[in-house]
C-alpha cells in the first residue's frame, strides 16, 4: 500500500447532475448542497459540467457559475474536475482557463464533438487544452460523440504530455489492457457504471461515476473492493447494484439517476430540453430497481 498523496483524478469522482428550478433555471443552492453531501458520504470529488450535468444546455455564464459553486462547496482535499467539452478547441481552452482561475484541480475533456475528427485535429484540440497548465483527463465517449479515442491515439496524446488519464466509456473492457500496453503512464478511469468491476480489475485508479449520487456508500465500497481484488465483497455487491448501474450506459441515464436522487430525498428533478421524462415503463423499471435497493438497506 502506497502512502503517496491521491492524485486529483483518482478515486470516486461523481459526475454530478444539475438540479433546475420549476422554470428550468439552475438551482445553484441545491447543487452546492449535493456537492457537500457527496463529500460527507465518502466520495473523492465531483465533475461539474459533464454529460450528467447537461453541459450542452448551459450558457457560458451558467457553466462558469456551476464550477464556482462546486469549488465553493468542496471541502479541502475534495476534487473539482470540470468537464470542458465543447465544439471547438478554443472554447474548451477557455473553459479550462476558467477552471484553473477558479481553483479547480484538473479538467475532463471530450475530443471535438462537432464532427468526426482525424488524429491531427484531436492532437491540436488537446494541445490547446493542455496549454492552460491544468492536468487534463480525456473522456472517450464514441457512443455519444463522433470521435473514438482509440488506444493508439490515447498513447500519442499521453506521449505528447497532453493528458494524464482517460475516462474510458466505450464499454469495451478489452481496450483497457491495450491502453496499459501502449500508454503505461496514462491513468485509467472507469467511465461506465456497469463495468466497474471489470475495469477496476484491469487496472483503473479512478471512477467518473453516476450512481454514487444515489447510493454513495455502497458504490464507494464496491469501488474499493474491486480495486483491491476483494471479489468476495465486490461480486455480490456488484450483482446487487447492477440493475441500476446499467442505466448509466443508457440514453436516459440522467433521468434515471435524477429519479433515484429524488427517491432518496436528494434533489434530482427534471431535465432541460431536449431530454424528455422517462416513459411510464422506464420509470417503473427504474423505480422498482431503486426501491429494491433502498428496502435492502443499500445506502
């Protein structure tokens, strides 16, 4: 066991959802309360303005205030690693500079997501972001974006010094081993809640997570047991949680997680357009799975 300080992008970092008022303006007070609560529950940090934070629907001023709110609510040692996803590198660099000036510890950066970029465009994009001077973790999400950060591209980004880690959301656990071979200095972070055990065993050192904002203590236990290779603890807990964890990889993941927050007495609420409410059947499935865990004493 190492006594080295935890790097800011290590541990359980919650991709925090964003509460809205009845008029769909941002509820910054409820967001700050959720951030503080996650720290109290044993999580290691938050990722504002990620996909779960509905960053695509926010104005620049709203994104800035969300970051400021998270920093103000975070206790000492609690990471704030904003998402800086944008259509272009200049915009992402601007969000990164704001994060640095606000006192954030690192940023999480999607590739350009306006079109299917080539390797030259990807390299320039991350070079622009890295030029600000904050540690940059890449976010590979080929499901929702048009660019796939393949292991060879990640290795090039790492070799150039543009990124320190990657949130791997492809769902293909086999990639984790290739990433380790091609980019041994790159930190692997779990990107999909329903592959926690598999990616942890493949060498992950962090989890950018969704469902810890519904069941934080259980998710932290699962993460720690998985990293330790404690399968006697991890496997039964993973099986128990999987009916909700798999929603993190579905299109309606934000709505599902916000419903879970509402059910445990936190503030989740509705989403901004264009995201729609869950269908009656979807809501029934999420409610049933969530309530079963609540009734079982999962927290």
